[in-house]
C-alpha cells in the first residue's frame, strides 16, 4: 500500500495525520528540494527536527531509517 494514498484518504475523511513530506529521488540517488543542516532536515519546504523516522512510500517496504542529530543514521530492523 502506498503511504501517500493512505494519508490522502485519511485527510479527506478528517483524520489527523503526522507531519510528513515526500522526497523525490532521481535515478542517481539525489533528492529534489532536500537540505540537511545540523539537527534539521528540510524536504519540499517542510522542516523536520531530528530525531525522526524516514519511511519508504510503500508500507510493505521495511527499510526504515532513524535520522539522528549530527548526521547520524540508523537502519531500524524488525524484531523477530
């Protein structure tokens, strides 16, 4: 399931959703409208203060990244 579609449906029905932004990646891995400075990340004009979680668009994709201050990143793994 596409997280963008889920958020669209929830918003349409008046359900609050967390602050989010969708980053568009190029084929070479760059991200449009993205900047990272110290303890903040800005995507398409939306500013996020670290720490926060970066999730793929697909809810079935479990490659979740925890972004931490000082440019640190940690991949979260599922408990089995």
